[in-house]
């Protein structure tokens, strides 16, 4: 999980070129998306605790906050642009690490499209 700054710091200690992406959305949108999923590991009942635990990315953290209400295509384009222009954007392994952190940093992936 990368919901808290201390967790992201721990990730950065082991993988300093990691970049984080926070898909930010309001509770109602996230809840609607969670409820529309079938067979997903995270029940909608956990959303509030995830949002309570979430510490937004700080200005000193290597990350990007994206509006989860945007289209998936717009989100992907913004994330790709960010990863491309980030210093030491890293190789495919770092990009995969950032993608893994994305779900955790976005209320356990609640902002993903259904």
C-alpha cells in the first residue's frame, strides 16, 4: 500500500526512481465505481477507511495527482507524459513499480474504471 507518506518513503528507499500516481476522486464517484465492480478484491465497505488513511502526495514527493473523473484515455496520457518528463523516469521496471503504487495510492484502486 502507498496510502501513507511513510509507506511511500519505504518504497522509495528500496526503489528510489519510483514515481507515484494518485487518482483523486470524490467519495461518491469512487463508491459508485467500487459497487459496479464484480469479483474485485476490495469491498466497497472499505472505502471510507482507505480514504481516511490516504495522505495526499506532498510537493516533495515524486508523484502526480490525476483527476479520476477524467476519461481513461486522458488519465493514461497525463501519466505517460509525467513519467516521460520526470527526471530519471526509469526503465520499464520502475514504470511497473509506479503503476503498482498507483492502485494503492488511489484508495486501493477505487478510482480505476469499472
